[in-house]
């Protein structure tokens, strides 16, 4: 197969401007972390938004940014403040994100947002068309660019297009709420291969295609006139060996070389054998179920007072979409809840919740993954959730327990975790107790299965399976066109 270009809303690196200096910061989120490990293998470019508004960038600075990104094989699509407001904050994150995560009460139905979404999708499609050369393939990612496959296909029918959705695809009864549901499906159907994390999302997609468009589906194929579209499930993995190696290296490091976070944890005796640590890591997003997690931790301390003073919840929340109203409200709610738990159960020597509202360097994440006894992963909806897989990969001594929401795509691959309903506070509280008292033998028994599975289907396997299917589509396309 020839070059494959990646197209996604966000580039794997975001630009940070400091005085005259341009720094590339790794972008956070499953799409960026996963694809960053593999995209260079495809010899193409990654087309996307560098994360800052174009209004304040003069031509000279734009050229310098372009050069810097080009060193990483990235090409930028610049967005103005207005486009960010209407397309990114707007239709992507105030309409599609809540709709696809079953938060119908948060959906904004403003036609102005839709219009901006169409125009910005066109901007991405045009940039991709400009970059494409004869024989190149294109792989488009995620909900912000649902219209791009059709926009490219209608201009260049011969190009093979893959599309992968990193978030859940909702059931038809939810999708139909949206006035522009048909347009979204039509946009996706411009791709030759459409991938989802799980079979359930694929099933929901088929149901919408059948009911909205009336197309026939046989097995995993949709036939539209002289075109065939394949739809399949590809559960995304992580760079397992990278996490495993980093976690083993950490044990070899002398204390003075460990991160500031590690030294802090040591200083406050959080790493002592009589302290248990629970870890919670996400972007600050209402789909992640963070308030319920805090309520469940408070319920656990109330129901099992023997653990007060002995268990600490380390909660990392990366700032995300901070100009969208529901995210601003969530931040306040989480801060209040953290304050309540600490006020109710803490004392001068004991802070039950250590809350960090920031992104962390990779080394600190690894230290936390390897030193926490329990990972609390309780989204109310999540396309996949890579944090759960990263925790598993970092447990070099094969102990540790995951409490995992049945609403995360990853739950399909992690039957050995303690599976909970994220709205059942009592169940989560009891699972925390079960996790903290689980015998080491049982922890290892569960972890061995989890590790074997997550290692086997890592991000390289995920992407190579997708690309193999894309290449098959290319052959099918060529033979159809040769007829
Ligand atoms: P989502 O894609 O919805 O953000 P995932 O769990 O699939 O959720 O992916 C989140 C990614 O972001 C993971 O790779 C995780 O390591 C990273 N991440 C989450 N929180 C932080 C943080 N505080 N600092 C740095 N990286 C983070
Ligand atoms: C999820 C989405 C990605 C998105 C990421 C971070 O993982 O699936 O498309 O990039 O969240 O969100 P942001 O809005 O900061 O790009």
C-alpha cells in the first residue's frame, strides 16, 4: 500500500507559543495518544488543527509554525476564533458529543452551528484533497469530521478512504433526535471502510443506515449502486510495551531521579505499605462520571470507616473544552465534591482526595499507574477508555485491581475487572472495598488474563488490522472500476 494520510480535528501535537518560541506539546486524548505511536509508519502526512486560533497569527508566525509541524509530518488546518466557537466548541462538542454519549439534555440544536460544521469540514476536506497524490489513501478520524469522507469521495471517487469513530455510535432512537442525522450518515458513507471500537456501535450504525437511508446490508457490507462499503469493529489498543518498559524502568531509578510528584507522595507517606492508593485519570468530561466516582468514594469511607486515614484517592483531571458551559459547570461541581469529601473525612494528617487539575508528563502517569492499588474507571459512557488498558500494562508485578464501568467500550475486553454500573453509587462503594481487600493471588490471576489480552491486541495490531482491511478495499475498488 502507498502513503496513508491521517486527517483528524486535532493534531498529535498542539502549539504552545511562549514569547518568540514555538513549542509542540503532545495532545491528550485516546485518538492522539494511540495514533501518535503509529502514523509515521504510513509515510503520509497528518492533517489537523494545531490547537490555537489563527486570528492572532501573522504570516511570518504561520510559516514558522508550519515548518515546525512539518518536521513531525503534520500539516495544519487553521481555525479562526469564530470557527472554534461554532464548529469545535459548537456543533462538535455541544451537539454531536452529548448526542453520541446519550446526554440528550445537553444538546444544542442551533442551525448556525451546523452551518459552521459543514464549512469547517469542507476546509479539512480541501486540505486533504490538496495533499493527496495519485495512489495515496486517506484515513479520517472521529466525530468532528463526519462529513469529510463524502466531501472527498465526491471529488475523487477513486481514492480509498477509511473512517474510524473513536466515540460510541448511539442507538437509532437517540440519533434520530438530531435534525441533521441523515446528513451525518451520508457523510460517513463516503468512506470505503468504517471502523468502530465495538460490535455494538457497528450494530447501531447499521440500524441507522437501514432506517434512515433504506440501504440493504449483508453481513458487514453496505452496497450503494456500484460501491461497496465495509463496516467492522476494531477495538483500539495501546502501545503496551512502551508502558510496560517505562513501568519496569521506574523501579530501577534512584529516589533523587524520580519525579516531583513521586517525591511528594513519599513526603506525605502515601507510598508507605499501610496506605492504599486509588487512581482516577481522565479529561475533565461529563461523560467520564467523575462526580459519581467522588460520591462513591465518600460512601465507601462512610460505610467502611475502618479505611478512613488509610486510603487516598488520587484524582487527575486534564482541562478539556473549558469554554463549553457544561464543562465549566462540571469543573465547579467536581471541585465542590472534592472539598466536601476532604472536609468530611479529612484531618490535619489525612487528605482523602488528592486532586490535580492539569495534564501530567508521561513519567508521572507511569509512576501513578504502577504505585496505585486500584484504578477507578467509571465513565457513564465512553467509546473505549485507554486509561484502563494503560493501567493494566503498567502493572509489572501483576497485582492491582480495576473497577470498570460496563458503559465503557473497554469493558468488552476486560471481563476480569470488577464491572460496575456507573450510576450505582452503592455498588461502586462496595467494589472499592472488594478491590482493596482482594487477596494478591486473585489479583494476579485476573491481571494475567488482562495483560495477555491487552498485549496481544495492542495499538500496532489495531492499526495494522485497519490498514489491512483498507488495502483490501483498495483492491475491491480497483476491480469494480476495471469492469
Ligand atoms: P479520551 O480519549 O476520552 O480522553 P481515553 O481514556 O481513551 O479517553 O484516553 C485518554 C488519554 O489521555 C490516555 O492516553 C491518558 O494517558 C491521557 N491522559 C489522561 N489524563 C491525563 C493527564 N492528567 N495527563 C496526561 N495525560 C493524560
Ligand atoms: C476524545 C475524542 C478525540 C479528542 C479528545 C480530546 O478522545 O475522541 O477526538 O481529540 O477526546 O478532546 P479535544 O476536544 O481536546 O480534542
